[in-house]
């Protein structure tokens, strides 16, 4: 949907759990990257500290390696003060490179920890 919206003249972003990357890799590598369609991906990071679902741990641990392997730049803001800067920078990088760029949002950053 985001690729179609971009081709229709819209700027797009995708909000997803990082574990959704496994299901979207084919579209990202065979459509967005081949056709140079930018996409800002905001990912809530799963499989790290405070994870309650053991099924999300494996992909969570491999996320950075997977993104590196397919050539998708990946950034994780260290705190809320850095969040806006990283998102704006990632959006600009996606537009200038015409490729997907991912921003990981930690549970701590999203206020989802005890």
C-alpha cells in the first residue's frame, strides 16, 4: 500500500513491530529496493528486554543482522530527546537514497517497561 501511495505522489511511513520484518522482506527487497521506492519504517522493537512472547526473541536478536544483510539502514534513538532528530534524519535519508530506512523504537522509549 505504501509503495502504491508513493507512486501516486504521497510520502509514506510504515508503523510495524520489528517481528513483521520477516513477512515484509520480499516486498522490501523486490519492490522498494529494486524500484527505488523510499519508505520510512518505524518499528517497535520486539524480542529484547521485557519481552513477554518467546516467539519474538529469535527475530528480535537477528534484526540488525538481517537489515544489514539486505542493505537497509537502521537507527535506534537512545532516548526521547534524540527521537525526533533520528526520525527526521531517517526520513530524509530514505527520500534522498530512494530506499527503505528503519528506525527501531525500544520498549523503554515507548514507555512499555515497568
